[in-house]
């Protein structure tokens, strides 16, 4: 999926962020892992600021992204 920044805001479009949230959202623990991981990986404070190319890859392979986020947050528990 090709994702582009909204030229007016410089962030991902709301529809893309909602789609990402449906794919990788969950309980509070998982959401914290996701937010910690995107802050570490891209310096993004929330899903609006994930780079477009990364957002496209997350949409394409959400399970891989969640595995990476969980491995970052809880390296002692391999998923």
C-alpha cells in the first residue's frame, strides 16, 4: 500500500492512522509496546508520525510489526 503524508499537516492521513490502529491496536499493554517501539525506531510520538514507507509495511505485514514491537519491549519473551 502506498502511503503519503498529508501535505497540509505533514502527518499521515487520519484514515491511514485509523487503519494502522485497527491492525496493531489492542489492550493497553500492546498499545504501549507499539508506542514505545515507534518512538525508539522512528522518533514518532504516535501513529500520525510514522514514516509513510514504514506505515505501508506495517499495513502489509502487521504481525511482523507486532512481533518486532513485542521483542523490543519484552526481549526476554520471544514471540
